[in-house]
């Protein structure tokens, strides 16, 4: 058994999440986490909502509400949606908690004490019309490196380089189009050059494993070539106070400095709520534990450079040396698992442009497993992938319904009609042995692919196995065995089919946990094969700190009953009734309805 930290990107609370978001961080992390539990590993899956930063203030101003009221509203929406999708978090929390504030401030103070936080005078942008600070990401211009016209003041999404807003050619405010003014201000910078050698050595070690996706490791090594200090504080009044600058209420820690620390703070909060406050150390201080970070490609830099740099600085493992703080030596990521983008046809998902399909709306109309299946089968694993309603309907009907759903339905229908329960098997023939072996082999092939984050290949292999079982039923023709002399053979074939369906259900359960419970019930089980997450209202652990919450919603769950990743004999005599379809076939009119809904 290995301890596995499943560190899932933190969705931002500036609105509901759309399906492009969960295609990157949500479904891939849950499939992996569920599989690793089934494979016998001790998994800790954590995340939460990212609630600081200027975009929150801008949106709160637009809606005429305080920032805390805004994040409270969208935190609840996101919690409900992700729980509805079946994401099996041990803890999904938020960055505005007292626990998170305390952990972040400890990280900052230790990094500074070790010499990796350097105070410098720099330029900050001011809006001429309002006098308020204009954050880097709200300044747009031409990249000085690749000449991309839509570069932001903190990063160019075209070439991936970190930028300073003062370097942009023809900078302008994304809020109102005005040209910003730049004035002097004091900030703390993370001394990335002092950590560059340690970062490079770590990345070389990661590359040597051969496990990282090539696009992720190469991008990470390339941005290391242009490394420079990066500001870890901001001129803003919404966020975590800067230790030592408590008398400056308009100075806060940079949202990305605090957000990535959420993986650690959520682990600590989980342990505290469990009543074992040091248990988190089993995942963070043990060199044999593994950690996998899931996100979209736009967040690679923060997980393969900024977060590892913070960890190295905290550990005192850079050029300046130093000693770890109260958390001890913290482990760096085993792998950064980054997906590409899911697009809306030929367009980027964009809430502001109306090119969006919200998770909550999708779940309400089509259910969670239809979305999970599509993301696994056609998602942006190693290249951008285009979602279309036509493709979704086709895959749902021709693969999920006609393939897997049909196998479950026809098997259960024949058992219910002929026996009413799972029959005992007589002597097995070669055709029976072959199909059983094919399904058993699926545990190695499918499991090996999921363990390497190759979900598209994994679910394709699982569905191939399903197809082989469908072929077995076509070949053996149990529906033609009506004579009493054939009854023993009928029982054997249907027993074999039930065993195959049960095992295929196990193979598909990390991908399709909701329907796995339904299939389990169809075959006479209790319908509780895969444990599901739940939403709980909890009390703030440190009500005197943080953003002033007294209670908030979390996602959590009890996953110890997760079944093992192996074949389990079906129970002879288990009652099987005539089934109702597990999956819903969609009418082709859905395509036009959805396009009309989107105004296309």
C-alpha cells in the first residue's frame, strides 16, 4: 500500500464552473483517486474553492455586494455541483478559512526567514479614473517576447513566459480600456533564481521517471530558463494579511501564493476535523508517499514552478539554505497531471461571451455519468478537444447506451425471465472460459492505463471488453435455449454473463460510479458499490482568523467500503428482477434544443 495525495486544482469562486473546467481538474482526478483506492492505496483527495484576488473584487463591485457575500454564494454553487458530479473528495474546503490563513502565513514567514522572500521596490499599475490598483492580470497588451497581442500583465498565454505589466507594449486596462499609470510600491518577491538549481534538479529527476506527459515536463523546463523573482504580495485589500505588514491593510499575499498552499492547508484541516491533527504528515513528510496534482494547462507554471519553489524555500533546500518550519520537510509533487483545453466546438469556453455549459445545468438535464463518460472518452487529455452536442449525443447513444447499457439490460432481462435469480453454473465450455479470461485480463490492462493517467485508452479498453461480452451472448444465443434439456446450459451461460457484467461494472466503476451502483442493484446487490461524497455544514475551526466565517459547506465522504480492483464471484441465488434501463437514450432533437438554448 502506498499513501497517495490527490491534489486537485482549486476552482475560482467568480461564478459557476463549466464543463471545460471539470474536464481538466475534476473528472480525471476522481477516476484516478477512485481507482487508487480500489487498488489498495491510502488516498487523500483534497481541494476547495479559491476565493481571493482582484477578480472577486471586480465582480463584487459589479454586483453591488461585499466580496465575502459573493464568494459565499459561488462556493455553495460549486460545492453542490462537484458533489453532484460524484467527485470523491476527502475534504473540499475553501481558502477563506482561519486554518488556511494560519498555514499560509506560516509558509510565508518560514520562506522569508530562510532568505527566499526579498523586499523590493517595484511599479504597480493604477487606474487613472478610480485611483485603485489595477492588477497585472487586468492589464493587456502585446507580449515583448513573442509579440502576441493578447498578453496579460502577469503572463503570456501564447508563449508561456512570465511577464511584468510594465514590459507590455501598449498596455491597457481590460476593465475600461484606459492606459494605466505606474507608481512605486513595496512588495515581497519569491527569490526564484536562488531556487533555480534545486528546481532544475527536481524537474530532471521527474523527467527521468518517464511518467510526466511530455508537454508538461518540456514546458516546465523551458520556463525555468527565464526564471526571475516573482512578487508574492499585492496592493489589494481582499486576501490574507502579510505577516509584518499588518499595519498596511491594502497589502495582501498574492492569491496564487496562497491558493497552491491550499493543498497543504486542506490536508491539515482534514486531519484536524478527523481528530488526528498530525495525520496529514503521513502524506506530506513521508518520502515514500506519492502526490499527483490535477489541473488544466493554464495552471502548469504554478504547479511545476511556483509551488515547488515555495516548498523548496520552506524546506531550506535552495542556494541560501535554511531550515524547515513547524510543518517539517514537505514533499514535492510526484507528478503534475495537466490536461489541455476542452473547447466549445471551435470556440473557447467563455462565460462572458455566452460560450458556456455550466456543470449544474448539464447534471440537471443529462446526469453525472453521461458527462463523466464523455470527458473520459473524448476529453482533452493530451491535446485540445472540441465538445459538440452532436458528438455527445452520438457517444451517449451508440457507446454508453447501445454498448454497456444494452449488455446490462439484456443479461438481467434474460436472468429475470428464465430464473428470477443468478443461476448456478454447470460445466464451462471453452467459449465460457475465454470470455471470463478476457474480462479478468481487463483488470491489468485498464488498471495499468488509469494508473498512468491514460483515461481515454483505459475507458476504450473497458468498453472493448464490454463488446467482447456482448459478442459472447450473440455467439451462445441463450435467448434461443427454450427447451428443458437446454436449461443447465442456459443457466451456465447466464451465470457467466452475470459474472462478466459484474466484473465489467467494476472496471467501469471509477469512471461511472453512479451507474455502477445502479448496475450493482440490477444484479441483486444493495446498490452501494461505490461510496459517494456528501455535503456537510461545518463550524469554522479558527473563528477569530480568516474571512469571518462561522460555518461553511464542505464536501467529504467515507470511502473505506470501496471495493477492491479485482473480480468478485457473483452470488448464486441473488434476486434479479426485470430491469429498467441504467442509461437514457437521447433523442437527436437534443442537439437542436441545446444549440437554440445557447443562441447558436
